[in-house]
């Protein structure tokens, strides 16, 4: 568990994080989103003990990061936004080098590296990291993050710069890590990915927390749900027409039920029923700009 209590971070004149309270629960994937400069990376770095908060407290697994950062870092895997690799080393050499820094015995390290690269579907183990594609490099960086089998993963834009297929692979890989019991905090700009994998989402704006909740709760309080009924009739009716069907839309389920009764009473042909829900992207745009999407 990660707990931020009244965390503020000021860089000279910039207030990067402003009185932030946040809890990441064991076993969940928490998504941290916000515009460029909202304070996401600063927040992650304070959780890791890489930056000291101006005020407030970071607790990791119930222990104070300010006092026990060396001990706590063992339990955390950190994937920075940019992960330059040592380009003249092969993938295996690079990972063995880091395993050595983590003081993993070499046999155990070799086995762990094999397992990790298998699970990440990275076959190019003897190629220099400088020769790898962006996606392969990101996978090597992810393997490095997992070498010491951390309990908590802090990932700064894990999908940054990746093509859609590799992104999707990484996203599903994170789901698998959650199933293995890891707790994951990630920042991301791709809101579709956040919506797809995160149990809860935190939205930051100018360093302040705007929302922290499950997607369902966020949709319920800030989004829209609309019921749609598609039907056909030979009669000329006053409903919206789309591709040969009439369409009835309402945010109320009771209105939809009433429409179904009407359709049945008139012997019109029901074609389809659908529920449309706001995507996180719509809600985010609305929150940030005040505009309806
Ligand atoms: P992005 O999505 O662009 O990565 P972010 O949400 O991660 O942005 P941060 O990098 O945490 O945002 O930056 C928050 C604010 O703090 C910004 O205004 C940024 O300019 C400022 N900032 C970040 N690092 C420093 C620093 N080392 N010195 C001074 N100001 C900084």
C-alpha cells in the first residue's frame, strides 16, 4: 500500500504538487492522469524517495519513506518515462549487470531473466540493446524493473512511444502482473489504456487532486449513460432515423422501458438495444475544459 498524506512539492516558484492525499491499495492498478505539467512525475518520484516533499508524508507498506527509503526501495520497481539503456551491452549482459546491482546470485539471476524475457516475448537476448526497436527497448526496461521481484510497481508512462500492438501487449502484461499480486501505480496519457486496465483512476490538475475513484463511480458521478432503442416501422414516425432504423435515446432506463412498450403495442419491429457510456476521455475533457463532448 502507498499512502500520500498532505503532500506538497514546490520547485522554487512552481507549486508542482499541492496538498495531495492519495492511497494506492494492495493489489490494485491505479492510474494517474493529468495534462503535461500536472505533477504526475513529481508525485511518482516522491513516492520512490527520489524527491523529498516540501511538506507531507509518504508511507509505503505502512513505513515512512523519508526515514526508511533504503529498505523500502527493495520492494519497489520503477520504470521512468525515459529509459536509456547501455547500448553496447546485449540484452542479457544489461540485465545481468542490474541483477548484480540488486545482489541476485548469478544462477538465480539468469533463470529470472530467462523467465522475464519469455513472459515479455523478447527473443533478441544476444543483440546489443542499441540495435533494438523502441518496443523491444521498453520491454528490456520493464524486465529490469521486475528483476528483483518487487511488490509495488511505479510506472511512468509505460506505453510512451509504443505502437498500438506493443502497447496492448504491455497493458495486458500489467494485468497479468496484477493477477500475480503486484500493486501498480502508473501514469499515462492514453486514457483508453487507463480505462481498460485501471481499477481506480486519479486525475490531477495543476498539482491538485480532482478525482480519485473507480471508473464506474467516475462514470456515475461525472459521465453520461444513454439508452438507445433501434426499431423499424412502415409508418412515418417522428423519431430520428439512422440507416433505415428509427432511434430513440434517453438517459432514463424507465423511458427506454416505456419506449419498448410503445414498440410492442404498435407492432413495430425491435432491431437493437444499446447502452452508451461516457469514455474516460470524454469525462476528462469535460473536467479539464468544462466543455461537453
Ligand atoms: P508530463 O505529463 O509532461 O510528464 P507531469 O504531470 O509529469 O508532466 P511534472 O513533471 O511532475 O508533470 O511537473 C510538474 C510541474 O513541476 C511542471 O510545472 C514542471 O515544469 C515543474 N517541474 C518539474 N520538475 C522540475 C524541476 N526539476 N525544477 C523546476 N520545476 C520542475
